[in-house]
């Protein structure tokens, strides 16, 4: 068994489903479209066969979050803030322009700034399932009036936090 597992990005899945035919354990054949982590042996056959590139191999267990100085985190937050501002400007241009090429460029800028922002948040220690930031966020959600309390408690039990 490999240290990797397959995950499917349903946003880009073309539903060609070649993964169903090559998966030796049937992990890709689920009603939800997600890959069954319990069945996946990490062979990567589904990822190689996927015509849309929707399946990626990820570590079964994530490494410990890298420690960062507060100065580095502050600088990352400043860059994140500028990327959010750029995305908002591009959104304004997209909404208010009559030029189709300008709208297309604005749409591309919105998407690229969003992706960069997500990567920067991960680098700053947010959006990682095992980070203490995630634990703190889940605990804050428990404090609020929330219908998903049982799911949140289950996540807190299952995730190994740094």
C-alpha cells in the first residue's frame, strides 16, 4: 500500500470515467463521485487514466505544518490582502465593461488572483486540515449556533492537529 491516495476534483471532472475501468479496488466507483480513501491503495492508475486531469495523488498523512516567523506570516497576509484587492478590481471591471476582451481578461485576473490567494493562505498556515488554525476555526464554529455540530465534532476527533 502506498503513502498516497487519489482525490478527484469534481469541478473539472469530465465524467469520462476511465478511472472506473482501471482502478483495481473499485475506489473510484462511488455514488458521490468522490474516491473512497479506505479502498484506495495509491497505485495512481486512475490519475494516469483521467483525461481531464481531475484526479490527483495526495499524501495519506500530511506532514507537520512548517513553522514560520510572525514576520513572514505578516508579510504573507499583506500579499494576500493585495491579491484580494486586485481580484475585487478585476471583478468591478468584469461587471462594468462592455468590451468582451476586457471582460475576459478581468475574468482571468479574478481567477488567477483567487488561486494565488488560496496558495498564500495555505503557505501562511491556514487551510491545512492538520493546522492549529483549522482546529481553532472548528472550535469557533462549535461555539456558534450551528446545525452541523456533530460533523464538526467528528472532524475534531478524526484530524490529527500539529
